[in-house]
C-alpha cells in the first residue's frame, strides 16, 4: 500500500529522475506524541530476534516455529499473533498460493465461529477485500472499543480505500490507546508523507526509526523502507546532510532502493561521484532494473557530457528495451534515443521505436 505521491520542491532534473521510483508517502494532523519504547522480557526479545533472523534468511518455517512458541505462552498478544500470521503465510505461500488462500479463509471462519476482538482483527488483516476488512475491524471494536489493534485494522482498511481523513482519525486513536504501537506510528508517518505534511512526516519518521531500530518485532525491510521515505522527504526539504546520513545507514537494503534515494541526496549535495557509486550499488542489488541504468546514464552525462561512458549507458537502455511493448520501458527508450541524438550518435530506423509492430 504505497501510492506514489507528487514530487514537490526544487529538486534537480537528475534528482527527480532518481527519486522517480522512490516517491514516498498521504497525511494526518500533527500531534506532539511520540512512539513509546518497547518493554519486552529478555527471553522474549531473544526469541523474537531469532525469529526475525530466520525470516530474513529465508527460513520462514523456522521463524514460524519460534513465533508459535511465543504465542503458546502469550496467546492474547496481538503483535505476536500478527507476526505468527505473517510467518504462516510465508510458509504456505512458498508452497502454494492456494494453501495461503485456504489459511486466510480458515482465519475468517474461526473468527466467525468464535468471535473475539483479536480473532476479528486477524481476520481483517487476512481479508483481501478492503470493505470486508473494514467490516471485520468494526466488529472487533464493537466487542471492545478500546482495542488498539482494532482501531489500527480499521485505519489500515480505510487507507486502502483512500479514506485518508477517516484513516487518520483511526490511527490517531490507536496511538492514543497504545503509544508503543509501532505499526500504527508507521502508518501515521506514511499518511503524513502522502498528504504533503512534510515537516510532520519527517518528525514522525525520525521518532519511529529511533524506537523501531531497537525492537526485534520490526523487520529490517520495514526499517529500510522507513529510512528511504525519510530520506526522500529530507532531500525535498534540502536537509542533505541528514539525508545522506540516514540513507547511508540503510544502504544494505537488498532491493537497492536506499542506494537509489541516497544517490538523489548526493546529487543535490553536489556529490556526483558518490551518487554514481550509490546507483551502481543499487544496480548490483537489482541488476534487472531499467531505472538504475537510466540513472547511471544521467549521472555519467552530468559528470562528462558526450563521454563514451554516457553514450554506452544510453545504448544499454536501448539494448534492454528492444522490442518492448511496456509503456514505461518505451518512454525510457525514447528518452535514451533523445540523449543519443543530442550527442550526434545516430539511431538506425530498425532501432528507433523499439521495433514494435504497427
């Protein structure tokens, strides 16, 4: 659930291009509240850390076993239930999507037969239809109006439906009931970013990252995503030094997204060589991404117009998009053709337009 927002501010053309696939986050009213730190038993924290490590190593079954053991000892803990649910999806989804869908139906059936706030919340999370998820969340709250995770499930469903004002109200109710509800704070920051409340979103992402970094229930991917979103906002706010620091810390992101946003920050700070290094790091992590090839070509052209390196990079864009019918790839192909023609580098009739049949 990450719709692309409109880029604002005076970013350079290259920085805008680099940010193209990383535009973050819609918004809620600003409050002075901050997420509270977790208070986890030492033994639980160790098992949670182990489960997260297993999940991130690709061992969903090992992670699921660890979460199940914690659930046996803490059957009414909503966040543990959510983590266990997600791990079970991973286990079954790796074998068969049909098995995963059967699990989702089973979760709904259990909630219908033995409704409790927790079961209805889990059913709402399992429900692919946002309207049905909202109905289940409302039923959970009808049983317990003070159930923070019920308000969060409601906020999540409303955000999926594009009802951002109502989602804001629900998520603010969540954090008012539970200041340590980090998923709700994440959603609050996300909403603030997409609503264009840049300063409030920056404050919220900073506070979230500060607390979440020490919580073993938060995945490394969630931390990296948040750092990228904060980095985008800091670049737009021209707080380049902090953007570089935040994104540099997240650069181990396997998707390459943090490297891409870091490159944008470095361009804005006048660090073309650093930006090139970041984009090349992103390409190594995701070698199939056309966007990173385009970014490298733009940066090479910025460093030395008409250079053979820049021409070769734009030619790679042409080679990768030959025969494509994908609109986005076609646009990048046209872009590459325009840059090569600017260099006086001819494009053959066969190459132009990607060879797409009339």
